């Protein structure tokens, strides 16, 4: 189907890679926002799964800003508690994407990516 990169790697997002694989997507993870941006610069992906709140280098908003300089129409699913923080609100305004709450189910993540990739 499509190629998806999830960030950050570990825990919930590693399970998302397994779920997305069951749905027919090719998915992988990256260990940092900088790693995602570097990967996307070299290799286009159909969609991203970005968490907004991260402990490493840059958060989902900054990662997305870097990516849209490379691919302005990058399709993205936001994953987190989707708290109503200023950064989450700003990201949702920037992204024509979907927000899913963690932990998500196979059905939830499948619907989110279907919506982002197929409208």
C-alpha cells in the first residue's frame, strides 16, 4: 500500500508499525525528529505518524516544520493524548491531518491513515 514512518520509536509506535503492517502498509520508526527529517529528505514517504510531545531533540511540531520545507504537502497523523496545548493546536492548523489518541487500536490507526491517504 504505502510507506509510513513513525516517530518516536519505542512503545506505542513500535506497536503501530506492527498494526500498520497488518493493514498492508510498509512502516518503520525513527529515533528522533532529526532522523525523520533526514530520512524524508532522502526518501519520500506516503505518510508520517508524529507524536507531539517527545523527550528527544525536537517535538512533532518542529519535526513537521522541517519536513514541510522538503515536502510541503506531506500527509501526517498526529498521535498523542491530543492535549489542547498551544503547540498541538498550532500543529493541527499546519497539518491537513488527523489526530489519534494513544494508545490506539488497529481500527483507530487504520481509519486515521485511510483518511489521510485517501480522503
